[in-house]
C-alpha cells in the first residue's frame, strides 16, 4: 500500500509540475530513492550512466537509464560527499569519505558491500567533526572537494575548507574557513570559477588560472536574500550557454542564473523542499538530474513529502549541459 501511495503521488506531482508551476514542456520524474541524503550527481557520458551518493548511507549509486537498474557500493571510511570516475580507468572512482580521499574499486554493474578501498590522502588534519561535502573536477582533470563541520548531523559553521588535489592526491587549501562547501563549476572559457559556501547565502565568482589552478579576485555574483530566495544554495552545474543551475536546499527550487550578469533567469519548482544538487545528463545531456534529501525533515514534513530524498529527472528544459569530467589521478 505504501509503494502504491508513493507511486500515485509521484504521478500526480508529475502532472502538477508539468502543467502548473513550470513551463508546459517541463516534466519531472522520480527515477530513484528515496534516500537519506542523495547528493553529487555525475553523468558518465562514455558509459551513459548516472552516479550519485547517499551521504548519510555512505554509499555510491549507479543508475542505468536504459535498464532502470540501480546498483550501489558501501564506503566504510565515513559519510560520502563526492564520487567521480577515474580518467582512463575502468571500475575505479575517487571519493571523499569522512575526511579521507579514497580510490574505490567497484564494478558498478553489481552491488558491492565491501569494495577494495585505498586511502590516497587526508584533509582537515587536527580539526574535529568535519567531513567531505561537495566536489567536482576542473578543466585540467584535478579534483576539487570541500568539507563542512558537522556533529550528530547538525552543521557547525566555520570549520570547513575547499581543497584542490594534485594529480598525486596531495591537497592544497584554496578557501578557508568555509561553513558548508558546496556547488562549484568553471566557465567554458576556463577563466572563471564559481563557488557556493551555503551559509553565505550567495554565489561568488573568482578569476581562475587554468594552468596553475589558482583563484583570485573574489566577488559576489548572486545574492539569495536580495532575490527573495528562501533557504540556501547547494549544488550547482553549468549549461551549454554558460549559465548556472543551482539547487535550492530548504527552498524547493532549482534556479538558473546568468553567469555574467548575476540575473536570475528562471526557476523550477520541485516536489520536495531539500534540493541538494544538479547535473545534466542523458545521451544529449538535456536531462537535468536533481538529487534531494530527507535527513533534515521533521516527521510532519516527511508525511507531507513522501518523495523527499528521491533523485529526479527533469525533461523539457530546452537547454543542454556540458560534459562532466573524470578525475586524473596517479
């Protein structure tokens, strides 16, 4: 009965959001979950697969859009904030688990509760109660991943940092302190770096040196409060036109921002409030995959949002994304 109820609500929400608050061409479909905190969607264009994580469940998932099959692996090192495939390797991933940067060996065609894991490096040494959060690969194939303070699943401000990892896995601190290190993307011209520290309630942009990986000249691109957006900015991606798509945690939106002017272009209302991240995927990279969470919701909110924690596919946006990169690591 519970499964039927969730299915019925899912169908109703697709109808409502396809013909109501969003453009008539937009369709929202639940494809996986719910999980406690789905995060970090990454589209593998070579294999046509979607990877994402459940932070709280310490798992990496793989979704095959053709077969609809979902597989997972478990990381014993700690909560998983980011996972990306390793460039030129099959069945190898780089992941941030707890405060360990690890290489995970996993054949994503099947579940694996105890994969082989190698610790490459550690971050936040000497700092208690932190963990990896969001991360992404830069145009040169270097992994950037940040941390956040958290104790008993409650965020702690000012304890996190953003790191850039060299090809041997050595971390370099790029921004510190950080409250909740979240969305990060680079411009198509490889000269700008966009970044979200969630409790700052804004999106900032830095000048970026593609050769060295250095960032400088920070300025605010978009202020959530000035644009009357409830909640915080979470994960982020970039479309083919160079505009930003941002997950709105505790606000129930995905919104698009002009990366040059900072103007809000449009928003998509999601059927749950805690939207965590976004990524373009599909054969034409015109499907927006959206991850969500339920770990911070009350019992009342969970009853009102039975799809919270699900992964959604948004169709009909009329825009495509750029290829996501695998990580180069020795």
